[in-house]
């Protein structure tokens, strides 16, 4: 089973990556972010007005809610259901992969 690729647009920072929806779940709380799959630039939502500067500037992007790595076990790329839950469904594009 392949999951569809959900993204907002191609990345305005690096030009190569796609800005996709990253989900972090801690204490049953769902945090949604827009994250470039190439350069790891982050935004608070699909309007991409507000960029998030990663607090641990070192290697990995971290969740602004729990500060854990967005490549950690509590985090994953959003499913369509999760995008709906965030209320972002009409602001993303879906590509079949
Ligand atoms: Zn990028
Ligand atoms: Zn988190």
C-alpha cells in the first residue's frame, strides 16, 4: 500500500524539495507543521507566512510543541485523515505516487 504524497508547494527556500505536512504526536496531541523534505525549512501552516526557526539549529528540525526531533518516532508525514483533522485539506495538493 502506498500513501499519497501530500504537499503544499515546491520549496521557496531550496527550490528542490516539496513542502509537506509533518505530524508530531505527543500526549495524544497532534501538532501539524509544513516541512520541506529537502532542506528542512519549516512553516507553521500551509499559508507559509510564518517560518519556524528550528531551536536546535544543529542537525535535525524539531517540533515547536515538544522540542523533539521531527525525524523521531513520534513524528511522521501526514495522512489525508490527519490533514483533514488539522483543517488544511483544501490547502494542500495530493500527488499519487
Ligand atoms: Zn527546501
Ligand atoms: Zn511535538
